[in-house]
């Protein structure tokens, strides 16, 4: 039997619809979106969140292990996308908080690098702080051909759709959607998404 695997981040409804259509043709389908950085991809240390039945996951796991060190079976088809979409939602909201903290620190005479170094020693530490904060926000490094603001808004829209379908109001996610859209409107759609820091700081 053919096995189709989606490693991208896609809408959950689309994922489940595709799985049904492939099943009707006798093929298996799994969603296995990836997380972590470009460096992790090069090193083969990605995190992969898989949505599939147990047998399909057992088939996939050794294949995914060739490029990932953390492989999580999240549930049936679509569950991998749910987890990845929520991972990104939390990441975007965290990066927004870091951008706001850096902007306020600068205006109060505190060095942004010192701020994030110190926060990393306490309860505000995070992967986002050590990567998106220290490597992008502090040096003001927001290249193109990285994970762009446009892509971030796309992924966030999936989270907002899931919340709407569940009848939930997720205000933090709605706010970061506005922040991302404002950065896009200001011409930063192709830049690495922590570029929101530039617009929050008014520079």
C-alpha cells in the first residue's frame, strides 16, 4: 500500500479530508509536521509530530528517525497538525512578549542582551528567548528566506480556525495575528517573523 506523508504545516480539516480521499483509493496518509530550526534540520535533530493510526506510525517512525530525534505520536490523522499549529501559536506569542520586553528595556536604559541573558537564568527562560530573542531580536537580524512573517500568519490562522471551530476565544493569539498583519502591512512580510520587534520598537 502507498503511504503519503505530509511534513508541512497544513490546515487540520484539509489534512483529514486528504486522508479520507487517499483511503478511498487504498493508500495510507499521515501528517508529520516538523519543528525546530534550520540548524536542527541540517543536524538531523528535528522534532516531528505525527498524526496516524498505530500501524502507520510504526512504519513511519524509523524513517523519520533519519532526520529527527524527537518523534511524537500525537493521535490519529490531523493530530500532528493540531500539535504543530499550537506549538507555533505559543512560539509567536512568546516572541511577541520578548519583543515587547526588549523595547521597554531599551527605553529604560537596560541593554537588551543583558536583559535576555538574565531572563534566561529565571522563570522567563525559553527556547524562543535563546534562539529568536538572542539571535534575531537583540542583533536586529531578520533575514529573508527564513521563516517569514507571512508564513507565521498563515500558521496562526490555522490556530484561530481551530479555536473558532471549538467556540473558544483565544485573545493572545488574536493579538499576535494583528501584530503580524501590521508588520506585513509595513513591508516586512518576507522577513524572518521576529521582525515584529522592529515595529514594536518603532524603528
